[in-house]
């Protein structure tokens, strides 16, 4: 019998404007007990570019979280726990979802949700569509397994800047 893998608690504050949702932490993240710990995962570079902190990936983990909080960005996963050999989203089985609606309702400043990858979008949208009236963006996965060139991923993630600027302009991603 394979062990279940569980997500981490959400990283949010009352002034979170953008909530970024992944699927379920991979093996490197679970071992390190921190979000996006695999050195080849591009999350910290992508979100750093979007918040105007190109050096975000060079900071210590706690400093990264502080920078996200200052930028009004929160993190969580759509899957609470699941059976999954390895780290690939395609291997997720028998999952139990996190209570996204409850978290979203506790974030009064939330303006948008970004899904980091197709699995997060598929599961997350199914959980919240019709229950919340927020803008939702499907972002290209930051995972090294998703081989879209970094420049293309970055261009799509950069469209999140308007949300954080609070200018009300949203480009379709």
C-alpha cells in the first residue's frame, strides 16, 4: 500500500489579492517541507518576475514568503492529500480536495486566482466555479516536466502584474 501525500497549509494573509494554486507538492518539496523546493522548478523565478522581484529565487525560503506576502500573493494547493508515486501530476490518484471555497471566503481582498498547471486548473475550477466570482487564470506549469520554453511561461505569468497593481485590467491568459 502506497502512503498518502499531503499538501501544506496555505500561505495567505487578509490582504492577499492573488492566490496561486498548485496541485500537490512534489517529492523534493515534501522532503524539504516547503513550496516549490525542486531546484529545477521555475515557480520562484516566474512569480518573482510577476511581482517585480527578479531575485526572488535567490532568497532564503522565509524571505521568499515575506516577499510574496508584501506583494499580496498567497499560495496553496488544490489537493489536500492523494496517493501518488513520484512527483508527476498525472500519477495523482484517490485525491481529496482542499476546501478552496472556505479559504477564498476568508480573504476579503482576493481579486484573482492563478492555477499553476493543468491539473491544478482542472481540479480547482471544478471545486470553485459557480461558487466564487473571481477572475481565474490557467498558468503554464512551473514544473520542469512541462517543457514549454521559460520565456513563453514567463510572458504568460507576467500578465498577473495587473492584478497586483490593482488597476483592474485583466488580460486573458
